[in-house]
C-alpha cells in the first residue's frame, strides 16, 4: 500500500491520514524522569499481532465485502493503514486505498464538554473512506483500549458521518479498567495493568522511533 495517503472525494482528496497527529489519548504517555518502563511488545510482536488481527477481521466478516477500516486519531490511524495493507495482501479484491479512513474525536470527548454540551463543529479533520460508511461494516482501530470513553466518543463522531450496518473494534492493547460497557472484537494483546501504570505505544509513523509498546510505572517505582 503506497504510504498512508488515501484518495477521498471533495476537499479531502489526497490528504495524508497520518499527518499532523493530535495529542495522544490519556492511556498513552511519554516517559519522563519520574517514570520507569519496560517493553512488553517488540516491533516483531506488533507485526505478528497485526497480521493475526487482519486474518481475524477477514474471518469474522466472512470476506471483505462492505468492509472499511477507520483509525482513531492519532495512533489508531497508522495501525488501520497497516491492517488495511495486510488485508489487501491476503484478499487482493480489497482495495485499501478506498477502504480506509481517519476519525478525529476531539469535540466528542466527554472531557471537552462545557456546561454538558458537546460542540461537534470544533472537531479536527476526519477523513471517511472513498466508498463511504453508509451500510458498511466499519472496523474502528485504536492503539490502547482503557476506560472505553475514547471509543464512546468515536462512535458519536462516526455517527455524524453516516450509519454503518455494523461497527467492530480492533485494538493493539487492551489494558482493562473499563468504565463503560465496551469491549474489543480484535485484540493484539490483553495486558492487565494497575492504576499506577500506563501504556505507551510507540510507532514509526507518529513517533519517528522503532515500534514498541511499553508499560510505564508512574512515580519511578519498580
């Protein structure tokens, strides 16, 4: 798949899905002087996990008909691009160029509300697949599933663009601690964590570094 540029209609045509990433969601963080971390997924393990998820998506969908992938900004987008490329390699009739999109959830997050009202017009750029999402099976893709609030916001944001027939969720890491009744359909790694830990996903496209997933112990504890 040629990079991560996906042709779309209208004003979105030819825009790069992974350009100008937004701030990381709360489950991902950068390490500083008060943290101690260890790598729990290496570059090869991430690659294998994504390949397995690609096969699972095809099997669950019983093929690739009406299938589209939409990454949640920011790190969900390059993961969706990689999954689309793998699915196309397995099923050549899946045209990744027309089946991938990016979703910005900034205005739909419940921590962005003022007086209990969300302002959807303040959202950043969302790019829908060229073939649209109406009546399609949409696989939302994100890096880490934590409280479930990011996914809830993504569902609200997706609703503003159309009405899919079915929505599924694929995540690289499920770290638990759910606050909403949301679960992933496809998981790269289930990772039980404590409240004093956080998960950092590092990807080449967004971090200019070797792929890895670290678990970070806050406060410099081992």
